[in-house]
C-alpha cells in the first residue's frame, strides 16, 4: 500500500510525509506489539542451534549455495555493466574481494575484534531498552501526532522537497518550534530517542575514526581511475553534512 503511493513519485514533499504518518504509526504499533517477542523466540532457538558447529556450518553452506544459484550472476552482470557508477564499482570491489566463504571469514577475523563485538552487543542492549521505553510510554501515538503537525507546517513557503532541509524548510520548521504551544514541543520520549541516537553516532565517530580513515583510503585507491566518481561521492557527502548541520 505505502510502496504504491510513492511508486511514481520523483520528489517527496513534507505534505506527502504528513499523509504517510498514519502508515508509519500502524507499523510502529505492530512492531511494539510483536517484534520483540518474535525476535526473542527466534534468537533463543537460533542460539541453541548455534552451539552445534555442524548446524552453523550447514546454514552458511546453504546460504552460499542459494546466493550462487539465485543472485551471484545477476549481481555480477549489474556490476560489470555499471562500473562507471559508485554502486557498480562497489559491487565489483566486493565480488573481487569476497570470492568464497573463507574470504569472508578471513575479512571478519582481520577486521573484527572483541571490542567491536562488545560495542555491538552493548548497542543492541541499549536499543532494546530504548525501544521498550518508547513503546511502553505510548510514544508511537505521541510521535505520530507531533510529526503530522510539524510536516503540515513545514510544507509550502518554498519548501517543496523533503530531501533538502536547509533554507525554506528549515525556516518553516523554526517558525513551528517558535510558536508558544506545548503542541509544538518534541515529546520527551522521542527526545530521549533522538539524544541516544546522537550520542551513539558521536561514540561511533570517536571510537572508530581510524577504521573509517582506513576505509576511506582504501576506497580512494580503488576509485583512483574514476576521479569523476570520487568528486560525485565528495559532493554527496558535503551535501549530507550541510543538511545535517541545518537539522542539528
């Protein structure tokens, strides 16, 4: 239903987002009511099976077989015919580097350490607590109501493209928050989620800055024969930083 709404849309406006809030609200209620219980049940079952090394190896082998049978040729064809695009080049890099299960294992052993795994586990546990608090406090409905009002006020006055916040959309948002009304205040439960997300992003940036620099160096070398793609990626990153600075 929701996908059909946006199937032929080139530019998404805040008015369209406002009309889509109800769909997101329904999804939020479904996730709050079912996802955690379903995940825990699946996680417990998989954890029990994972203790059996033969089971784990069998799952990996079947996953590789399914990938080779159903996706490998199509992905390779796309990469070969789109090597002059960022996505095509990334696909080709990945396919050359990860040729079999052993190469994936070697990459993981080389790049993952106990600290990263501990961070991932801590992040997941924090996410579970935050999600439970979000659901238990009725924040789905509170957030939906808030975003409907915000998006309604942001639409118009030169703000026609939701992908570009700086400028007219930013000014509309500022006018919304400057209005002296409790209805124009971010719900506390949503504010908590936003702050946790920003804290997590800051921690990741600080803790893994060296790894990110290594990845950037590797990609720059891999794209050295495509300076136009490097310029395109740099422009996209600069635009994203500009939009983030406007939002924050």
